[in-house]
C-alpha cells in the first residue's frame, strides 16, 4: 500500500504540474483567440458596412423603408453579425433594437445626408451587434482540440513515468522489503548481493542494510560460540567483554538509525498527503474546464476562477513537496555520513542543523525545544558521521535524563571556532571546534559525574536505559574526532557537556586517544 501510494503521489504530482502548464497555456490561447476573432469580425463588418454606407444614406434620406430593411438583412446575413438596426431622429427606427446590457456592445456608425458635399448633416446611426456565439464556437473548436491533445499527452506521460518509477524506485524498494522479510534473516542471511551495480542512494542503502545484517549474523554466531564455550569465555573474559561492548554499541547505533528512518517516514506523510490532495484538486479543475468547454458554456469569469484555484493549489504542492525534499535530503546526508564512517570536509554548523532536522519528528512529540547559538560556520576536515551521532545522543540524553519528569525545557547547542592551545593534539591545524550541549533540568549528582561515560552505567536500569549513550559519545569524541569531552552539572540547575576537537582531524590511529574530563 505504501509503495502504491508513493507511486501514485509521484505520478499525480508530475502530471499535475504539466496539467497546470496546460491550463495556463489554454487560458492564454483562449484569450488571444477571442481577441483576434473579435477584431477580425469587426474588420469584416466595417468593410461590408463601408460598401453599403452610400445605399444606406440614400435609403434613409428618401425614407425608403424596404431598401433600408433589405440592407439591414444583408448585414445580418454575415456569420459574425447577430443584429443590425438603424435609429433616425425624424423617421423612427428600422429593425429591432437590442435592449439591456448588450446594447452597449454594439458598433455604432453615423449616416450623413447625401444632399450636399460641402455640408454633411447626420440623419441617423447604424448599430451592428457582433455575434459572440460564432466567436465562441471558433474558440471552443480550437481550444477543444488542444485540450484533447494535452489529455492524450498526459496519459501517455503517466504511463511512461509509471514504468520509469517502477524500474528505478518501485522494484528496488520491493526487493529491499522482501529481503528484510526473509525468514530467519539474521540466523541465515542470503549471500547474494542485494543491489548489484547500483551506486545511487538506493544502492548505498541496500548495501548498508546488507552489511548490517551480515554484522548482526556474525554477532549472533559469536554469542552462540560464547554460550557453547563457557570455559573459553571465562579464560578470555576481558577481551570478550570489550568485544561485546563494541557490538552492543553498534547495535545501539543501528537502533538509532532505525528510529531516524521511522521518524522521517512519519514526517513525510503530511507533505505527501497534502500534495496528493492538491493534485486531486487540480485534476477536478481540469475536468470541470473540459466539461464546460465541451458544453460551450465556459465563461471568462469561470475560467479565471479555475486558473486562480489551480495556481493556489500548485503553490501548496510546491511548498509541501519542498518540505518533503528537504526532509529526504537531510536524512540522506545524515544516513550516508553515519554509515560511510569516512573523513571529509564539511561545514560544522550545517551538520548540526541537518542532524536536528532529522530529529524533528522526535522533538515534535516532546514539550522541549532546541535553541541554537552556532558560530562555527566554517569548513572542517573531520568525520561528519561521528559529529551527527554525537549531537543525536546528547539531545536524546537531555530529553530522557536532563528533563526527567519536566513538562517544558530548552536544550541549548552552541559552537565556536578557537585557536588551538592543546599541544598534545599534534595536528597541523591551528584551530579547534568547541561544541557545547546544555540543559537546565534536574542535573547530575556529584557522585555520578565520574561514572557518566562508563559503559552500562545508567540511572534507568530496567526502565529502557542501556547505559551506552554517553559511552558512545566518549568513544566518538576520543577515537574518531581525536578530542576531549567534559561534563559539569549542578543538581536542580542543569548539565553542560563540552566537546573540543581539532578542525582538521588526523587519520584514525590506535595510539592517539583523547581523555575523559569531569
């Protein structure tokens, strides 16, 4: 159902934009055709009238009613003329005058006396009413043909888009879902590559998922080996406990990424639903215009109203899908950074904002807000995945622990670039990043400050706390970023974490490790 909904939304959105362009084109064409046809009708009428002007003047001057009526019928025989009548001040009217609002639309020509050349006195006026039905028929014929062509084009385009969408996105997503639905996936994962030859985002996602499953499979095998070889486990307890710790940290990271995927997917439902509703509105408007054109009852006012309605709806589509595009872009960058574990150049403040954007679905469910005071808007050479994971863990820790049993609160994130003062960093850069996460919640007791970064230490044992959040932060700062992390707190006033690391991080080594500061 989800894949069908996404496919339908994508197709309706694309066709809706083309339909909008088509409606705008039809409106411009209808206006241009109307003006051109009306002007041509006036020219034809004026030419014919000029040819009969002399006979008209003689007939009126001699009060020849039969000749006048014959001339009137001659003008009315034109396809573009609906009604003709003559009004004179002396002999009355010839023909049936039109009354009401349409009388003001009639063309008026003055008839002069033919008795003298030097002085021409007006003896009456000829009124000619242009036949709007003829012009409307011409417009309907032209616009109707174009509307039919546009509808056929949109149908063909929809078929092509659906085929391309299913090939590039629909089928790969179905393959990923089938892979994740494989029975005993962790116990016996398929060995064949999930997306061979795919180097785009879907290929990266599938490769990451398959790599995670393979790691979990190895973890499971190791746990089974631990259970069947208890004596070896006791003999090598120190190394094995460390290995288990690293594997649990990886599992926690995987769970965090899963929660991130679920949150972003939930957040996408709103803009995509709004876009689908707006696209349906555009479809209804085009159907209404087509029906009105077919029945030859389309008015200018109705056309303008529908064009305005479609324009407003297109703006809604643009805004909602722009929001969806931003969410997907932020999630894609954060997910790629966390899975790649590669060092690259990036803007530090931009990574903070991108990470917070992916956390918005979670933050919206809480009464807490995040306040930014970022002043490290410079490019650094480090590990963006580690920075993103660090920000996520600190914010989540503040929500779960800092504001426990609180109904409101602010989490303040700040950054700045300073000159390096720690010579032990041994890096070629002369600058370092100072990043802080501060809450104003319950605080940490003095006796627990020294245990904050220890693995498995938690005050929520048995209540969902794993005790790995701050241990992961410590590991990310000291091993990946080659920096230091410190914590200060006062019970009842809040807690502040301070991270410092070089702007240019050297390649990871086993000998360079940061220190934990309390």
